[in-house]
C-alpha cells in the first residue's frame, strides 16, 4: 500500500482525509483469530478506520481505530444501538486524537523560544509558542521538534535544492513548521502555507556610542575637522596680517620704539579676541584697529554658535538622532558594518533583487563576512551581541528589532521600512494540514485571541520621546568634566610658566650680583 511506506506518508492526504471500512471474515475459526486482524489493521497509517469482524453467521463486532496518549493506536469496540444514530468514526471528532506530528523550528527571539523538556525540544514561549499551545489543545495533537541541521530558515541554492526548514518541508521530512515563515513566491512553488498570522517589514538597528566614552572630546566635537583647521589657519594669518600692519605703521609714522609691537603680542591679542578676551595692548595703527573690529565681530558670532551648540549637546545628550535613516545612507558610510541572519527570506531577496541598494547590502555583508563570519550568523543572539559591543548594524524584521530598541535607549531603529514580511506556518505541498490549521488560525484571528497574544508580547517602548523627556536631568559633573580638566591643565601650565619665570629671575639676579661683586 503506497501510503504505508514511511517515505510516502506525507505525499497525499489519503491517511488523514479518507474513511475506511474494513470487513474481515474467517468462518468458524474467526473467534480464535480476531486478534490477528486487529493487530494488522492497527499498524496502518490511516486515521479513520472502522473494522467489521464477522465471527458467526449472525454476529459481527465493530471496532474503530483510536489514538492513545502514548502515541499508540488501539481498536475500540463500538456499541451498536439500532434505536440511535451510531457514530462509526468517533476518531474524527477529536482532532488528531493525540497523534504526534513532526515539526521543525529554530530559536527566534520574541516568537519562538525553544527549551528542553524530558530530553525533547518544545516550543515553550513567544508568540508562536502560545499559538502552538492553543492549537495542540484545539486539534488534540502532540509534536516533536526536529531542528534543521544547518540551522537555516530556507533558501534556494544554485543546485536547485532548498536549505533549512523549507528544505525539510519540501522533502517531506516533517509534517509542519510551526514558526513564522515568510510567504514568498519561490517558496510557494515547493511548500504550502497556512493563512498569515504575522505582518511586518524589515528595518535595521544600530547603537549609538556611550556618551561617557566621548565626553573628553565634547568641546572639540562641536566643530568638524574642516572648521577646526579653518580656525587655526585664521589665527595664524590674522596674527601675521596684524603684525604686518603694525610694523609698517611703526616704520612709516616714525613712532616711539616703545610702541613697536612684537609678534608675540599680536598672537596674544588675536587669540584673546578669538576667546572673547582681548590682550592688554591694543593695536596702535588705524588699519590694525579697523581689522581688529571686523575680527571681533567674527569672533563674537563664532563664539555664539559654539556656545549654543555646546549647550544643546549637553542638555539633549540623551536624544541623539541615528547616524543614518535609510539603506542608501547605510551603504554610503564606512564607520559601521552590517549583517543579517543568513539562510532567510531576506538573504534570497537581496541576492536576486535588481534594486541597486539591495545588491550593495548583499555584497557588503558578503565582503564583511570574509573577515568576520558572524555578520552572517544564523543566530539572532550573535547579531544582538555584536550590536551591543561593536559598531554594527543588524537588519531584521522590525518586531524582532523592537525587542532591543524598546528596552535599550542607545539602540536606535531606522525609520525606513523595506521588504514585506508576511509570515505563516509551513506544510508540505498538498498537505491536508494546510486547511486544518488555516481554519483554526482564522478562528483564533476572528475571536481576537491572536491579537491578544501579539499584545501580550508587545514590549513597552521605554525609549519614546515622552519617556526620554521624563528622564531628562540636570547637568551632572561628568557632563562638564572636560572643563575642569582644562582648568586643571591650565593651572599646571601656568604654574610651570611661573616656575620658569622664577628661574629666569633668580638666574638674572644671581648673575647681576656676581658681576657687581667683581666690579
């Protein structure tokens, strides 16, 4: 019989959807051999079997095949009541009547939480875990989890074979995959899907650096390197220009030698103007004074911009914006590397897409993987660890990323959404389980149970704008520690200069005393 062979058990709907009436008769020896018939028919793969055993000319026993809790099947006698409607196939009213289904699953944070119980893997928690518990109760079945050997969800390889859980369904190694498999056209050619119960899109997440690690640079970070270079250049050129004006004016006007400005005096004055603290010797020439007036206006404007940016940076340090919001921004920068869970729907979409930015994401991840294979790890936990410890961007379905972004306010989620992710359970092609499970999932959806399950695992966003405003605090010592460090450095430098001046003064005084004694 075709369906009795283990390799063919999932190739048709015959075992689950058909009803069989088996009639046996052995004449006068039937009473001694009925056990043989029962044992033989107990081993068939069919779910709904009615066995009629005729023992004598006027007597026949009716037995129906029932599943037991220990995943065995036994024939149970049916009492005949000619005055009432007989149920010859009671097995069909108990769902799968305790049948053990083979399923496959992988760990997926927030949706599939696998744990070990009595030596077997079970889907213990998460959205799918709660759905599976309800379906087990409603449809009366047990299950055994067989994870894919490669740990992947399933992509089509160049040789035409499928990897991961999709490959197991395609080869009919399991009855169902009770995980949120993305419904994709290529996958629909080899497996069937139930109705979707999970709708989302992909996004990416990155983590801003800890502000305490860069506080020592906060005063310099207000300016870009170009601006800092421009300020230094202006300081040098302005000093030389003002010195030239003062020197020429001193020569032309025949001023007193005591009025001659040294270059050190000019640099001191220009630097003082830059920090809004002018030197003690003002320019004596008309051209120098005109120049310094204009230079002062520029310095006041620059100082105002600097002070405003510094205040904003300190007061709103907890509300940084993400470095990049779109995939275009992501691929155009070089500071962060990116990755995603390999062997998934996203992997195949990026690889086969004609969209340029998708190709750049795919090629970039492959290039990063040559030096760091973890960027294409099949474990989401590995990607989240890299997110916390490195300059790394993780691409995944948005609800998966929200498990981190809603609790860690340093982790920022992109605003761009791309690649739809409509997920459902997967079953082998033409499997009767598709209709059975789709019907139950539709009932759970219509009754609002699915919505309550999603709401149960929906995390509270502790990093929303309101939450961040409530968490704002006054400026603390570590926010202005750089200013104190600069002050401390200034004290040490000034003390050093003072010591040098004292040494020069002592040496000069000593030499004068020595020469005076000789005279």
